[in-house]
C-alpha cells in the first residue's frame, strides 16, 4: 500500500466494519472501493500494460504456427492477427497506461476474446486437421489470463463468457462439425469457467490484506495523533491553552541565541494579574480560573503572532517574548494590553461584573544579558517595581530615576 493513501475519520468506520465482518468486495461501500482503485491504480497500470504486451508478442509468435499449418492458415492468420488482434492489444496497452478503469478492462477483454476467437476460427474453419492445437492454445491463453490479470471477478467472468461465446459461435458455423468438435468445445468451456475458481481465493486474500493494511494505517495515524495531543498537552497550559513555561523556555533559548548572533532587538514582558489572591478569595476559584483564561485570550490577541509568543509562566503570571521589537514598540504594546484588560469587565461571583488590572515589566536584550534567564529576571524586577509603584502600570527594566536602560548592542560588536 502506498503511504500517501489518504484516510479520514469518515471512512475509518467502513474499514473497521469490512475487516471485522469479512465483507466481500462487492459489499464494500463506494468510498472503500474508490480507495482500493486509487491504491491499486499505478500497480494495475504496469501489470496490465506488461501482460497485454506479452499477449501481443504471443499473437505475433503464433504466425509461424500458422505458416506451418499451410498457406491458407498463414494468409488468413496474418490478416486476422495483425489486422484485428494486434491493434486491440496495442489499444489495451495504451488504455492500461493512460485510460480509466473501465477502458482498461474492456480493451483487455476485447483483445483476449479476439485472440481466442481468431484461434478457434483458424482451427475449426481453415485447418480442421490442426483444430485441437489451435483450440487448446486458445483455451490455455484464456485460463492463464484468468489467473494473472489484475481484474476483479465480474470482469474476469465477462472475459470468459465472451471468449466462450466466441468459441461456440465459431463451432456453430463450422461445416461438418461432429462429436469430437463438440466435446472439445465443451472441454475448453468447462476449463475456462473452472479456472475462475483460482483467482477467487486469491482476490479474497488480497482484499483482506488490503483491509488489514488500512487498519494498520489507521492505527498508525491514531497513534501519531495521540502523540501529538500528548505533546501539545505537555507543551501547553490546560487552563488557558497558552504554551507553558517549559515550552516557552525551550523556544526562548533558540530565539535568544538568534537575536544575539544577528544583533536584532528582543523584548520580554512579565505580566501579573493584580490582587489575584484577593479576587480568588472574594469570587471563588472558578471565577478566578475563568478570569485567567479571559486574560490569556486578550494577551494572545494583542501580543501573539509572527515572531511573538505568549505563555503562562505560572499562577497568575504570564510572559511574552517579542522578536524584532524595540523599546518604543514594546512599551506601546504593553500599555495597549494593560489598557485593554483594565477596560474590560470580567465576571465575578454570580452575575457581578468586576474590573481586573495587570502590572507589567518589560526588559530589552542588552550586552549584560548572557542568557534568557537574565532577561526574565530583569523583566521580573521591573514587574515588581510596577507593583510597588501602585499596580496597573508598565515599567521598563533598567530605567530608574529617569535613566534609560543599557542599549542593545549586537554580539559581533
């Protein structure tokens, strides 16, 4: 089975039902049959083209047999084989490589039925003394085709029926036909239909293997999805849906090194919900959790994006990492978020609407920062300053008594 074969939840139940109940191909839903044809398309094209090429070669190889049978057999065999059978085989090869499913089946069946009909005609009408060789050769080809052709049983049955009908049509128009010719026609017909029993079990085994392969693919996909969910759970906070501290620190390490190498701006924000313990004591932990989730959505809306990440740092604290963000942009974003949260009404206990504020500390990468932890510590110190100054404020790390922070200098400098 090709690994790129697509499965989805809609067809999973059909696959499970077909595999568990041992459904035959004819009872499969259309979606599953389409999946089978898609999976077998390329392999079937190659097989049909190859087998029809062998049939074409066999058709041409029979010309020496016609020659040894006499001038009449050779003349008529040359016309019928090269004028009828060979073009049908060429058409079947083209259909196998480029045509649809029905075109592949019909052209292949037509080529084989024509081969059998021409062989029976030459043996029964042109050179009756060679009748047994010609008819037996056509019967052998038909039986081999039933066994090796990658067609479903209804198509194989149709191929045998048309070929046998051609055989009996030739027999019915044979002059001076007798018991021997009748017995030979019956024998070839019986052998041809009995040969249909051979691919019956093979097709069932192939169908069963196909279903088992699909089930294995479903199990593999579900395992991958479960692993992805576990990975997401391990990297994200369950309450807020934001990345958790562990994931943030892992990403921040990479971002910090990239900023250090490229000499680009990098900002970190520490955000803390003001008086959150008092909020929990007053309104309850359910309202507190709901408020944290709402604050997280606001932070994600205004701070998350390309080259930006917001995460829950722990408790009522959040952290944002902003790449390519200078002091002016960082402070503007921080104040925008602070105002948005302070103006939004939050639901407390019952139907009460309460206001919530946040304090924020901002740190820009400087030459003094040797690690992401150093930046976080400076942002946390700035957050503490904001709380000490009265809360619902933004403070920039390194700015004390109006003095600016240490400037950002590229690593290469």
